[in-house]
C-alpha cells in the first residue's frame, strides 16, 4: 500500500511514494512534458513500478500550468461583467507603483481588453444594503455581447459584492446558462479592494478551461492506471483539496508547486528540533525561498504575478504561501549583456532542449553545464546513472563565456556558478533581512536537484551556521506534499475597532466562518474529530492603509483576549516596520483556515552499522571549486555514509536525485534521520 505524491516542475516531474507497510520510500523522476503535463505524470508514475490498485492516497500535482498560462498569456479569451461605472477599474489599477520616479513607466496591461468589459445595472452599498436592484435585462445584453466577441470564459465582479453577494449570485446563475466557464468573485475571495478582487477573478476565469481540461485528463489517466481513491491537488495555501473542488477555483493553484517544499522544510525542522528555517528549492528553472518562523509558514498578503522591483505585476487576492522566486536554476542560461558583464538567468533551457550536456540540441551554456565542467557534477552518475551527460558538449557551450573573458573553461564555469549563487544570496536576503530577520538565526534547508550544490556557498555568504540537506532532496517537494492536510480558507472584510464593544460581533462572525468551513469539510466526507480551525485577524492602526496578520486562539473572545491580541499586534508591527503607535487598533479582515487532519508518514530514525567513511568512498575527483580553484575532492555515496560521524570538507556527496557540495573548512555528518548536516566553518 502506497501514498503517492507527484510534483510537476518546469524541467522535471518528481514522484515520492511511501510504502505504508515497510516504510520504504520509492522515488521517480522524469522530464516534464510541457505540451501535456498529464503525460509526464503518467510516465513518472509508471517508472516507479507501483500498481495503481496499491495506492491509498494520491496527492498531485504541484503543476506550473496555472502560473505558466498567465505568464505566457496562453489562457482563453475572457469577458468581465461588473457594476455600471466600474468598467475601467481593471485598467486604472492603483496610483502607487514600484518605480516611483520612472516617467516611462507603463501599467500592466489588463488581461481583459476594454471591448470585453461589460457593465450591468445594480448597486450594493459598503454595508451590504441594496441601493439599486439588479436589472437582469442588462445581464443578458452583456452576455450576448460577450458571446458575439468570441469570449470563452466569464469573470463576474460586482461592486461591494464582498459585503453582499446576492446580485453576483444572480448574475452567475444567468451566465452559467450561456457559458460553460464562469468565475464569480465572491466564490474566490470576500475581501475588499476592488481592483485586486477584480483582477483575481479575471485570472481565475482566464485559466479555468485549461486547468479543467488538464485535471480531467489527469483523472482519466490515473483511473486507467488503476487508481480508484480520491485524487487530491495541492494548493498555493499549503494545503490540499479534492480534485473536484480544485477545478472550481484554479487561481488557488497559482503557486501550488513550491508550497510542498516549504511544508516539507517545516516538518523536517520539527523533526530535527529547528523551528526557524529558511527553505531553498533550486530546480531546473527557478530558485524559490521561504521563511518558517517558530514553526509557522507565512502567507503573502500581497502576492502578485510577475512583480519585479520596477513592475507592479498582477495581484492575486487569495492565500498564497510567502515564497520569493527568481529565474535561477540548473537550466538557467549564462549570457553576456550589452556592457560585457556575465549574467545568469532568468531565461532557462528547460527540459527541451535542456542544458548542452543533455545532448538534445541545446547549445547555450547553463548552470548545469558549469557544474559538469567544474567537475562537481559527475556526468556518469546523473539521476543515478540513468542519464549520461555529455561533458564535451558542456565544455563547448561554456567556452562561449571563457572566450569572451579570456579564461579557461573551468574558470568560466566557476564564474557562472558564483553569479548564480549571488542571485540566490539576494533571494535569501529578500525573505529574511528585508523582512526584519537575521539569517544567522535560522537553519537553511536546501533541496531540489541543484539546491545541495549551492547550499554551502550561500551559507558562507550569509554566515548561516547550520545547513540541512534532507534525504531525497531532488524530490523533496513531492515528499512535502505527503505531509499536507486538507485545507480550505474563508475570509471576509469587516472593518471595526478591536475593543470590548465588538466582542459579540467577532464571536458571531468567526462562528459563522467555522460553520461554513465545517459544512465544506463534511461534504467531502471528513469526520468532525479530524477537523481543526485556525483563526487570523488582519489588523492595522486607525488611519493606516494596510494590515498585519495576527493568529488568534480558538474559543470565545473576551476582554483579556482582546488585550492580548492588541499587544501581539503592537509587537508584530514593530518587528515588521520598526515602530509602534498609541493609536486605536482596527480589525479589517477575519480569516479562518479549515483543516482536515491527514495521518502523516513518520520520518524514520536510522541505525547505522558503519563507523567510518571507507565503505562510502568513491575515490577522489579533480574539481574546480568556486573561490578555491583545482582541488582533489573526496567523493562519497550518500546512502553508505556512516551516521553521526563528522567529516571535514571538501567533499562531494552523490546520490540519485542530487549532488551535495561541502566546501573546504566546513564539516558534515549524517544525522539520525538521514539528513546531511553541514556546519559552516565546522562550528557546532
């Protein structure tokens, strides 16, 4: 009997399965098939040798389909229906912008052009009262025009529908009689902020047909393989939903893939006694980082697709695990800019043609090619020897860089690695230093196919004393997906002072949200004993614009709890923004996360028989280490390393899904859970 999780990345599709009888972990890894993600999932599942009839839980698929469709503009033609007078909200957006003094700045182009934005007669006040009844004739006219212009999907976002969705429900009911794909804002988020809510709804409608087709194909193919149990899909909030529910709101999967790795890092931290960890996932296309503080995964209250320091991006007003991502991975292409400087990424060679060393027609130098040329990555042992890399092709590609700078190919390869590492250092600073945290107070958990090769380089730069490389790092995100609970989020905007006068209102609102969550979980066959709820308040000082999220305990609000929450808000605000005020505190949003507990696989405690490193030794390899130069480096087979014994670097540790580099001066050992623990400077 097996629990199976499959993570679809930009380059590889990873499988991690747990044998519930023996505790054995089964791995699978295959190339992602971008033309049809379900094909890659099927191929990877078949390669594992697991029978569909033996699967007791299936969690799939941290797919990049949603985010890729948005970034590459491959969604369907979408029309927007909104309240009369609000047609241009999607284009007006916000007056604030990231690059304030750029007079050439251009706002993001709306996903729905103006000719596909239609108004209907209705009006709801901010308190939810009806100002103007819905004119159904205007709805029918809007739908007729949308059809005539060739729209395939409809987004509905009416003014103040977060406070009273009745009109929006009526419009959606009518629209579903004319269109197959309809997204309604109140079904996605009940928070205020008109532009953010509208854009979220539009993006949901834009990708809905694509995700529904993919999930239908996936379900059909999984059934053909003999999998009969319900299929779960991981979401951006770090939880999973049943496939049928996931189809309804595809925007909830906009960052679903990376969430599994963050969950895995948190669970691993709990096992090894580290509640403060920074997760770093370096795959073939991107590097992703997230911070876990006191065992809590942060959610990003202002997530935006395509946001950069100079570009506002597109807001998504749904719970998203706070992950910062850059285009830096094994497939990232090295290139020379207009002034002759070396750059790495964000363009990637992807799975096809891939790095030059893959031998599939790629000619551009990539990070993977650089690791092969440097001798850190063994071309004969990629994926445990299943794929042989072409070192000559890698050298030929990297030579394009070395010829420009007049260096050896090894020096050029080291330069590529250092530039990529510099990009990742900035990434780690964004999730730590930029948010008021000292990275030296955290443990770095590095995974993904390329993460363990970069880990010690980054730890040295940030002076992080402890780095943990988990077992099976190349498929660790899939392992993290096995640790996820079922989760649904319910959020509503209700602005009020956080004081004794509003205790009853807070109690009633949270009771309403809990009942709603209970009903959704019960409908999915979840027993009450397996349910639990987490409450959060979005708070601000009176007169402020944005909020700080504070988790609050379950149970009834009272005067003492109000005082406690207020003080916690003051401390959190001071930590985030360096100051606190004497101003009154306001509630803006109430957030309830409804969970269903899923039994999680235990991290096995290992017992080692070997007391030295001889059995694990694979000899020495001449490698060009960044900042060091040519060095004879001992090479070890990870599975044979002794448990508990400390060894001095340098070292190269090889396994099927990844390669770990330990720099000179650092030490490493295998702990009782099979993790590689690396100490910067050898300091314990």
